[in-house]
C-alpha cells in the first residue's frame, strides 16, 4: 500500500492511495454544518478540484436531521416545521455563500448547494445521497459545532468512514 502526502494550504494530509493515480475525481460531496471543520473540508474539496484536469462537481450538502427528539418536532417522523426549515435553510445559505466566496470561479468546477430534510440518520442520508449521485469522495469535518452537536457530528464522520461505498476524507 503506497502512502501519498498532500499539502493543502497550511495543513499536511497523509492519505493511502485508494484511487488509481490516473483517476480524476469528478464528483465530491462535502457535508456542511457551519463548523470550522466543515468549512476546511470544503476548502480541501476546492483544492482537489483545482488540481483536477477535468470537470468536477462539488456538492455542498447540509442535512436537517429528524426532529423527533428535538423541541421543534411537528409530531411526524422526519417532518420539519416550515418556519424552522426556512430558518435552517437561511443559515445554510449563509454558510454556502461564505464557502463559495473563497472559490475562484472556473468552468471546470461546478458547485451545487443542497439542504436535505430526512427521517433517516445524517449518515444514512449522506451515504444514500452519495450513492444516488455516484459520488467518488465524501469530505467531512472531524467534529461539528459546539455542545451536543460535537458528539453527533464526531460520530457522523466515524460512521461515514464505516458505511460509505466511496472514499471518505475526514478533515481536522
């Protein structure tokens, strides 16, 4: 197994050679939760796309988890109140704009922004989305936002590595 070293910005990344060298990544998903780690993951995706010789689509995805255990529950599994969903979509849109503002526009890099509400787990939804879109790489932050979400999203990154059918890069 060959090790490769990549330097992205200020961070050095060590990666096992999971994909053939001649394989260009054309579809990448980045799980966005507004945390610094997820924003760094998006920056990694843009660095990878910039080094690509072909066209690359980057999907910036924010998952709204099931509301059953949250105070905003509407009583239906996976259902999200309209006002709460709008609030989350506006917050996600601010994150997407912050991330996209750092990217130099290119005909070769296409950015798709998606907010998904699910009754499934965050991991199941990301894996399913990646399968449907035939994604080649998922990037996710090692930890999420503060408080309880750190535990949740830390487990998300670990579970994605275990359950995904494509390569996963966890960014600190």
